[in-house]
């Protein structure tokens, strides 16, 4: 029940645990900061113990007679700091203070005489800050079960459609129009098993023994592996802070693989003028650009730039996937191109007996049709934004960060001599890291760590980054 506090202009409300929350419109401190401060103190002194359920943002806003935005932003700040945790369908709860706000140092098991290798923490104790995986433990279980029940209704087919399920292609076309502003129809779309499968189909249709394929350097190592497996000669194409460097691109490339929305792993976003120059290069050379749109759904500053495909569909093949938005285990992605190229790839696909599971496509179609995937994306944008904020807060003061405005990873630049020391010491303390070395095709030109915050919990991201920040300070200070 809301009451008026003795202080002038102050509204007071008591929660289910008899917590007095007071906000003063007369104070110089914004209402959002006041509310976050009150809740933070209540969690520190035990008035709000771990596991306590907080009022919904709508209910608390109504009781305090403030905008719901005030409560929502206060909750989001406390989420980012690790004080709160969300439980899907249940509400907002106070996180466990032992794990949310304090470092945990993992003690490795004792080394035995028969094992001369270095001691390692138990596998379950690792905090995994490597890149490439999403958070898969927070999803709408009811929607998931409903989708798979629907997937079991159609009877098996004797010969799968190499283009993919027609219903899913129509839904994907609508999804791409809404999410990426792309004017495409089902005739432009072929349903794949994910980015790796899409790359292989592109290589099958566009490359051959001895054909030269450009791949960003540093870049996605799977693209190098897939193209090489199809007999192509891999040509490393340098990138800078904005993405692939167009000036100097070889004119004899048959294919160029690029990640313009969020360059992997540096994190740059290819500016519009450079996109235009890249398309002009492709038109003049006859090359096909393979655009990997792998995590364009997750941006934390501004809306994503238009896809390259939308600027010139005749020169670009776009690849997308649900691996980052939902789960790698789903095994569904899409390839977007001209109807002629899509038809050619479908024919080759049938020839090599490549297919995407029909029941899986049915399940994904249901998630799209009912809006469940869109709701999941909106929820995960908030979750990843909180984790990204923690990474920037804790690591920003100790190293230069790149690519922190989008995606599920950032690049932390470090001196070359420091990187292996940090990786080893972090592993000894239970934190797994990914260095930049494996992302280069040739000589390593940029040194650092690719910090992934997708697959670890918010509390673990905070703990891992605290451990990492301390190690980086020590290693940099000790470096010659």
C-alpha cells in the first residue's frame, strides 16, 4: 500500500517484505538512480534476501506513482550489475549475493605424479568467456513444446524439398523484411542447416579446384576451412577497425567472404561509403560477395546498417542462422540470393543429397508464425545488453575494447607478449579465454582476446571479468 512519506514530495511504498522505498522529486538525483540505490542498499543489508521476488515494474510504478520507465531502467541497471536475475514466466528476483557480487577463485585439483601436465580446474568450475555461443538456458518452454508438437503433425516425405519448407521460406522472407529491411520473397530463400552448410553450398556453386576465395583476415576460420575443402585457394584479405579493406582487393577473386554488420572478430561495422566501393569492386570484377549476417539482430547503440544484399542483390549472397539467436542445436539457417542462383544451388544440393530436417523446419516455422521467435529476440537483446555493459565496465579501464556496440563478443587489445600469460593465468583461475591468434590466416597483425559473453550467466560474466581485469593489470605492469 502506498503512503506519503513525511518528506515533502516523497512517495513511499512497502513491498511484500515490508520494504520502505522512497523517491523524492525534489532531490537532485534522478528518480531512477534513487530507486536503484534504495534497492541496492536493501539487498546489501539483507532486507531483500537472495531469492526474494520483486514487484513487477508495472505494479511498483503504479504504487510509487511514477513512470514505468523509472522502474524498468532501475531494474535493468541492477540486472547489469548482477544484483537481480530474471526467471522466465516468474518475475524478477534478488540474485545470490555470494555468486553475483564476489569473485570466486577456483582451486585446481591436485596434480598426480603420473600426470606431468599443469593442473586444471574441474570442467564444471570453468567460466567460459570464449566467443561463438549464445545463452540457451532462458527460453519459453511452452512455446518450444508447442512448436515441436506441431512439427510432429505432418507425415514424413519421401523426397525433401531442396529449397526448404515453402511455409518456412515465406515466413523467413517476412522476417527479413521486418528485421533487416530486405525486399525478398520465398523465391530468394533456401533453408540451410546453418552458416557452415550455407558456406559449403556457396563453395559448391561458385568455387572449384584452384578458384581464389577471399576471406577476411583476421576472420571466421570456418569459412577458410570450408572453402579450402572444396579446393579453393584461400586469399587472406586484411581488415581494419571498420571491416574489410576494399582498396587493394585482388581482382581475380571469385568469391569474397565478409561480415559487414559486425566483423568477426574485430567487431567493426562496414560504413556505407565502403560498402558502395565494395559492391563497385564486385561489379567490375564479376566476384560474388558472401555476406555472413551472423549476429545482426543484436545491436546496443543504433539500428544495424542495411545488408549488403539489399544494396545489390545481383552481386551478394546473404547467409543467416538461428545459431546465435536461438541455439546451434536447432540447425536451421538461410541463404538469400537471386532466384537463378538459389535455383542452381537447390539443384546441386539435390545432387549431393544435402537437406535440412523437415520436422526442424516445421518447428521453426511455428516459432516464427506465432511471434515466439521475435519475443525471444527482444528478451535476449536485453539480457545480452546487460552482460555487454558488465564487460565494458570491468574491462574498459584496463584495455582497449573493440566491437562492443553489437553482437555477443568484444575484442580486448593487449600487447603480444601479455596475451599468452593472461590466457594461462585466467585458465588457472577457472576462466576460459580465446586469443586472436587462431583467427588469423597468416602473420598475426593484431593481438588480444576475443571475449564472448553469450554463453555465461550474468553473474559468471561479472566474476570472470573481475578475475580477468586483475590478471591483465598484473601482467601489463610486469611486462618489459
